[in-house]
C-alpha cells in the first residue's frame, strides 16, 4: 500500500519566500520607489549588472549617495554567499573608481544570522568597501507594515491561500482514502475490526477487577530458650613465691683522689676569613617604549603574528596584551625576551582587537607602547596573504 506523495515541508514560514525571485525584486523596487527617499532608481529586472539588482541615489548632507541593492531570494543566506558578492563587487571597484558605492544593501526573504552579518561587515571593511546594511525578512515586514498598499499587492493573496503542504490533517486523510484501492480498504477494515475486539476484551478484564496478590509473610526466626553460652572465665593459678636470700653488701674501696694533670694544647691563632664582597646589580635605566611593527592599524588577519622592536635591560622583559573590543575579553602573554609572538585566537571572538606591548621588571610596568586596533576573521579566504611565523 503506497502513501500519496506530499510536498516537502518548508524550512521557513516567512510569507516573502512564497514569491518568485522576479516578484521579490519587484517588491524591493516598489518599496524604495514608494518610500520617497530615493531618486534615479534603476531596476535591472533579473539581468544583474555587476552584482547589482537595484541602483539608486539618495541626497544626504548636501551630496548624493550611490546605493547598491542586492536581492537574495534563497531559503537561507549565510556568510559564504555574502562573501562571494563582496569579492565580485570589489573586483569591479578596482577597475572603475566611480563604481564604488557609498551604501550597500543586502535584502533577503529569510533571516540572516547576526553572526554572518558581523563577519560580512568585517570582510567589507577589509576590501575597502562600506559596511553593508541588511534588509532581511523582519526588516522588510516592518517596511511593508508602513506601506499597506504594497503589502496587499504582493502578499495579500498569498497570505489568504497558504502553501499546499499546510493542509489540514483531515484533508490529508481524505486524500489518502481516495488514493487506496478497494482491496486495501478491505484489509484496512479487517485490521480495524481486530483492533476493536482486542480493545473490548481489555475493557472487560478491567471491569472484573484485578486479583489482589499478596506476598506471603515471612516468619521471623524465634530464638529458642536456653542457657546462655557465654564462656566462664578459667581459673588462674596463684603463683607461689620462693624466698631468695639477700646477698651481703660488701663495700668497695673508693680510689684516692690523685689529681692528674692533662696537658693543654698550645693556643694556635686561627686565621680570620676575609668577607666575600658580592657586587650588587646595577639597575638598568628606564627603556624606551617598544615600537610596534606588524600588524598595522586596521589590518585584517586570519593568523595573527605580532612583531615589535625594543631594548631590554637587566631583569626586564616584554608582555604582550590583547583585548577583544566587543566583549572586553583580555589576554596577556608571559615574560618574553623575543620580539615576536604568534597566537591562535578563538574563532568565536572574531572582530575588532586591540594590542600593545609593555616592558616590565619585577611585575612593575616600566613603559608601554602605543595601542593598535586590528580585525580578526578566521573565515577569510586566500584573498589575504598569511604572515610569516616567528623566526622567519
């Protein structure tokens, strides 16, 4: 017996995903057109022009801003998709200087995870592009709420009908009964009759009541009367003491007190040891602040390797400090004599970092270098070269 085929369940429930790709681009075009905030709006109608679906201008602060809108009609949008779009846009911006936009907007019919938004922003800044703006499904639904006519035009009929796979359970059962043939109906009916008989028999047993089963009582052992078996102590024989005669004391003559002269050694003067003078270490002067070499301010890194230069005196060492700007999480190295340190930063702490180097002596900070801000992105592609490790 074969079940009727059902359409696969949708991963998302946003009504925007019921639109076709061309209809979704038309929706974005109508939203920006009817907002009244943009001028010179061009929609390429599916024939994308250099990673642009809609190009428009906006007058801000006495100047015209060039906006590029990318429409993503997918079940999901992640960092990999947005990274490819930025690469394509950056290649065109390198060849044509006037191609670089002032604002980049990514629209999506689904939710874009905040993690992917952050990574996309970091990657765009590394390519010299502006930080993108994201109009995903929640933002677009808010924009549609401000334009009821546009919402009714594109989503009114779709919200009334609903997708085919959201049929009621009774409708699905009805479709199944229409699908099976007569022989299958007979088999299914016989199975239902057998199940009903078993159910009735079980109910009858419940009415009679279940027999009460009592566990036999276990008799406790009774101690038989009788004399106590505690052992009687054995009689201890009294020892007889034999008389031992006391010996007669015989005085021993004491020796005469004759003084005996013991010769004393001649006093030989001992040499006085000269004290050993240990020279005290000369404290090194305060060094100059270390000079940071790499990475430079604003540099995007995948495998951070930190290099600096400076001079250490007696009892002095370097300590490298790192601070994650978003979370405030800090890290510092131990006492270093070298001027290079490679660190494997945790992937979940991508984004902006600040680093500097201190010169310390006996847990006291003597001088501190400048502080630099860098960007850490462990998901970078081969577009950026990997710095050489320490020692090379």
